[in-house]
């Protein structure tokens, strides 16, 4: 088995090597490469309704494109995408659509992005150098099984989304996908299960059976933590499945999948007390060599928690990817522009000037603007990145956070500001921020207020959780009051004071509430700031004080 695995990984490394060579060449010719990509893109959209509307043709120059095409967001493309889905001849670009990929944002439900053959080739141009570099830097992943995460649409949508389930491997070309599938610990067919819980159960069962697991590539570290917690919760049932080679109570929903078996893993699970500990996971996955996940901005504390639980593995942060396109990839110890993929522009946050990528300078904070093979042009993302340097001519950019912010009463709080305030709080041991909610019903009276959700170690007593809630709330309120518009909103009584909710399962309640709102499981990112309508994800009742001194511990 190890020999076959090593052979497959060797073939994968060989298949992605040309992409790495091409990427390395781009570091010496960024401007010419980007101008060539725009010329090719203009040829592909020539004759479309959008091109006619804005006077675009195959001869359009970079300067004419930048001067004549407006910035766009998803709302500008929703109707054209819907029309293309109804009648494919209403094309956005001259490239066949392979599928429509679902995605969701901080406040939006599902959006559908057309994944054309051209767009998939653009993604392949980013994936190949990243994977090649990953194999080079982490030799332990050259054998064994890998887990590339799936991101599932909500259970109630599954009957309507066959063929459109998010699968990281579908970003690869067919040949590479075939090779990679032979190394996967979890088959992509789990996405066909009738519910998210069925998919999760199958995932943790397959993973538990693989003592040869060497790499895990997921997006949000909270998703990976959720998998570890589910394994703890379901450990006895998973053990039974691994012993009997039968899906037991899940047979009706998972019977179409081959059932994994492992008596050794079952023994580990049955002797496990369920506490998440590094010692247990080192025994379960002794060869685990690499974890790849988001590790910047609001994801940082959860990435650190994941590293603590899986110390046998190195950790690699993700670049900036979204369903709409890729901006940076992890490459040679940095996050570098995926210059061979799309056409890129950047808006300088301070000056509002829109710059080509070859004009970026270290120290700038910028927002990316993508024009891609999906047909979406000058698509403005809501992310903020800082230019940290260059690899050759390619800018290196670090993700700082989202730029959509919140403004429920004229307070104009940005996600970047929220992240900086959270980073500046005096965090007691055992507490981690989940999200700052700009909540329409944040006060207990139902008025708007900012609510900080915090996950507390289960060992922290309710008394100390209340003390920490008060302290953190006061610190955050003081920081927000230094922001003029927030101060005005508070003075006018438009907002109540900051509330803080500390709870041992704050993260789980938050992610489950996001999932119920239609956001895609596995893609839900823990972010510093989020506008929240309706009932809070977690609003425990006021505790009745106990006279017992033992409560204070």
C-alpha cells in the first residue's frame, strides 16, 4: 500500500512541476504576463452583452479597460448568471460552463459562480506551483493518505444541488484529479449523503481508519476542530463501524459508500475518554506531517488551537482564495500573487487609486479586483491585504481581514478596526474570541448593540466567566468609543453598550447558527466582525448567584 501511495504521489509531483516552472518564470515578467492575460480575456468576452455595453473588444488595452469598465460585485452579475443558467447561449464568456459553484459570504446566503473551463485552467495555474512547493518543503507528505476538505451546502439544499457540491479536487484538471483521488483518505462521494451530519460522520470514520494520514488541507481551522470534536462525540459508534465494517445506524444513508475497517483505530477510540488532547491524536495519526488552513486575522487563535492538538504536523497558512478566484498562494515561505491565473488590479486603501499589480509597493494596504475566466470582470473583493515585499517582480501580500464592516446606526466600524481592537484586548488564559457581532437585537431589551462572543475553557467557572465578560466588554467599549461615529451613536442612545458572552461552546453555537442561515459548512470563516440580524446565536439566561463559596474557583 505504501509503495502504491508513493508512486501516486510521485506522479502528482511530476504532473504539477511544469506549473511551478511557469510560475517561477512569471516572477521576472509580471507586467508583460498580465497584459497578455488581459488581451486573451478580452478576446474571450468579445461579442458578449457586457463587452458591447462597455465598448470592449479583443483589441482593448489595459489602460482602456481600466478607464472604461466599472467596478462590479455579485449583485451586478446575479441576473446575467441566472440568465446564463436558464439559456446557456446568454454567455458571459466564450468558454463552456463545467458547473455552477455555490458560495456564501459573511452576510449573504448562497451565490452561484460559473466555473468555466477557462476559469478552471486559471485555478490550475495557481494550484500547481502551490502543490509542487508543498511537496518540496514537506517531504513527509510524499507517501500516505491526504485529506482535502469538502464544503457542503446545507442539508435542505442538497436535493437541488447535485453536481455542484464544493470539492477541492474539482479545481484540478481531470488527469490530476484522477491521480489525487488515489491518495485521498476520504472519497468525494460522501458529498452525496442526504445530510451534513451523515457526511461528517463518514468523514471522521474514514479519517480515523487511516493511521497513514500524512496531510490535511482544510479551509477554516474551526472546521477541522469541529471534525475532531465530532470524532470525540461519535467515538463509540465510529469504533463499532470500524470493527464490523458496516455503517450500523447510518447504513440507510451511507450504504452506497464502501465501509472502512480498522480494529487498531477502534481500540484507540474505545479506550479514549473523549478529551481532545495531543497525545491521543499523535497515536491516531502518527505520520501526520502537514496541516494547511487559514491562520491569519480572526482565524489565528483557532489555527493555534489546531496546532496544539496536532503537534506532530507542520502548519501552512492558506493564501487568499475565494470561490470567485484566487489572489495569493503560499509559496517559498510567503503569500505571493497568483500572477498566472487571473487579471489583477488593486485599490490602495489610503489613496483610493487603482493600481496594476506591477505598481504595488511594500507597506501598501490594498483591496484586490479580479477579472477572471468565469466572465466576471473588475470584480471587487471585500478583502484587505498588506504588501509585505516581493519575490522577484511578484508582490507578496498578507491578508488583514474583510473590509465590509458594520453600520447599523451610523457607527461605521470596519472589520479591520474590529480585528485590531480584539487583538489589543487583555485576553485571560483559556479564552478565545469567536466573533464580534453588530447585532440588531444585541441588548437584552432588543435594541442594537455590539456583542462579543468568546469561547471559554470548560474548566473556567461560571463566576469567572462573568468576571471576564465584564472586563472584556468594558475594554472593547472603551476602544470603540475612541471611534468618533461609534461615540456619536452611543451618545444618541442608538446603540447599547458592548455585551460579552463567554461560553464553553460559543464557537459551535455560532457556526451552527451560520449554517442554519444558509451559509456553506466548511466555508464558514470565523471573522472579527459580522452584522447579525434576529436572535443571537447564544444568549444564556442571567445566572442566579450562588452563595456557595465553592462556586468561586
